[in-house]
C-alpha cells in the first residue's frame, strides 16, 4: 500500500549547479509473520517509499528558507 504522507525528508545539494533536491519519503517497518514448528516468527524489515521529490533552484531555496524562518519566528522559537 503506497503511503499518502511522508515522515522523512532528505535534502541533497549540488554546489556546482546551485540546486537543492528535497525528497519526501514514508519510512516504516514491514512485518512478515511465518509459522514453523508451532512457533510464530516475525521477520521485519525497514521499508522506504518515496512520496515526492522537489528540485529547487538557488533562488527557490532562498525563498523557501525565508518562508520557513518567518514561520518559526511566528512560533517564538530561536533557531540559532
């Protein structure tokens, strides 16, 4: 089942091209139960499904940073 929300954000950047990529993913643990000799065994594994990816130019990244700073300032939080 593909998730409809994300709980993980990854940020990568390319200094030479002045681009930033934000990748939004949903990370969860998938459980697979097996029964052997009357015992139930849980074989679990971490799954990461990409929900969206956004490419930002230098100007877009600066605008997003300013917006996020305003939001945090409205919360009366000091980010420094």
